[in-house]
């Protein structure tokens, strides 16, 4: 799809990935951001985008922002904790939001949808995991919710003439204090530079793709892949262990802490301790991750440390 000059809706556009997507698209597109600010920030929405504060689990809210003049929807709004203490609400809200968007898009004739799924749909799969790996056996409600949403998208692609791009993200760090491992370490070391508590044994090892590269890859795929349902992994060829993240963050902060471990092979129930996605399909479409996983972690760590100052 040629995006230039198009009117696009970015759901979750006040959050980490959505605000970067809105930033990237705003110079060449007419961008509308819809977000209920439950985990986003009004001042992250670029000045040259329109903003509507709306709860997208509410059909009236969806009708307000999905109108016939929209050419494409970038759907990034979600409740995204893997270890949530409200699993049923998370599953219901995320699926209600996605199903409601699809129904409304169909009603008003909008048929292009980019969706942020996750590596968690693969569960504990062999690595590097390609897009056609099966069976898909998530081990968290978050992963189950993403897989169910992918099923809805696939259905609309194959029976309602939609073009859908599903992005299965590795970990996407950036300048957001959102509770994930890099900001968690930055905040803990800011409070106590002597000792760092690490969840699990520190040997969990995953692939990290910086958010700025992630949104660039999304735009590239939307502009170059034109099947009815386009499924792409977004990640790096390399991984970074939790111990290595601790070293990088400590180095960026100029501290030298002792590490204490909570133990076990994973951070929490439902955590997949080792993840690396195959990015060969993405490479074949002409997009290569410019940074290694370590490079992405360092870039995010540096941005977060700068925000502390
Ligand atoms: N960051 C990652 O590492 C990562 C990894 C895999 C998948 N994802 C997916 O990418 C997408 C974006 O993630 P992110 O890291 O930017 O998260 P984020 O929490 O920063 O952004 C999500 C945004 O959605 C908004 N939102 C939530 N519920 C809403 C509702 N009912 N109505 C309107 N807005 C609502 C929040 O306010 C927030 O601004 C999510 O779908 C997430 O599941 C992210």
C-alpha cells in the first residue's frame, strides 16, 4: 500500500510504539491518534497529529474515530502486561477492541489494518522461530489474547476483503518507563546503585529491537507486502541476556552494583525465558535491523538515563 498522503488512524498513539509510529507518519500523512491515556501520555502525541481521548472497548468511541475517510488503521492500543493480575479483563478488553474495530471498519468501508501481535503467540518454540512455525501454543493470557486477535484479523482478511499486516514483535524497548526490564533496572539503580535485584537467574535471553527501528520496519512492510494477510516477525538476529542488560544499564549509569537473583529460569509465570524470532522473511522484503539486540538495549538505556537527568 502506498501510504503517502493517506489519512491514517493510530490507536494507542499516545503509547510507546504508537507515538513513534505517529511521529514517523505525520510529515507525509494526515494522522489521527486515538488513545484513552490509560498507559499513554498526551504530550507524546506529535503536534502535527489530531488527538481523540477515547476508550476503544466502547463501540461509540470506535465509531467516533473510524470514519469512511480513513485509509488505514494502525492498531497498537492494548493492555500489554504478560503477568497481569486481571487476565480475563485483559483478554476481553483486547479482543473487544480488535473485534469492534474490524466490525466498524467493515461497516464504513475501511479495509487496511496493521496490527501489533507478539512473540508470545509462539510460546516456548525452537529458535530462531519463523512465521510459519506450528503449533502455536502461548503460555500466557496475553499471548492467548494476541493469538485470538490474529484469528479475527485472518478471518476478515479472507472473508471481508481486508488487507491485514500482523507484526509479531520481539521485545521493543524505547524511552518509556513502562515496567519492562530496561526501565526497571534504570529505576532500581537510580534508587540504589549498590545492589540490583534481578528477576529469575539472569540467563533469560531475548531479542530486542529499538522502537525507532520497529516503526520504520512496520512502514516498510505495509508499503511492500500486499497479500490479504501478511504476517511478519520484527526483531533482531541476536539476543541479549538479562545479565547483559544489567551490565549495559549499569555502564550507562556509571555504577557498579552487586546482582541479587530471585531465582528460577524465568522472571514470572507465563514468561518465555528464551526468545529469538527469524527475521529472514523481513530481510527478503528488503528490511534489515540496523542495530544488534545489544545495540537496541543500549540505545534505550541511554535514552532512559537521559530522562532521569
Ligand atoms: N513494547 C513491546 O515490547 C511490545 C512487544 C510485543 C507486542 N507489543 C504490542 O505493541 C502494542 C503497543 O505496545 P506499547 O509498548 O506501545 O504499549 P503502550 O502501553 O505504551 O501503548 C498502548 C497504548 O494503548 C492505550 N490503550 C490501552 N487500552 C486502551 C483502550 N481501551 N482504548 C484506547 N486506548 C487504549 C494506552 O493508553 C497506551 O497509550 C501493543 O499492542 C502491545 O501489546 C509491544
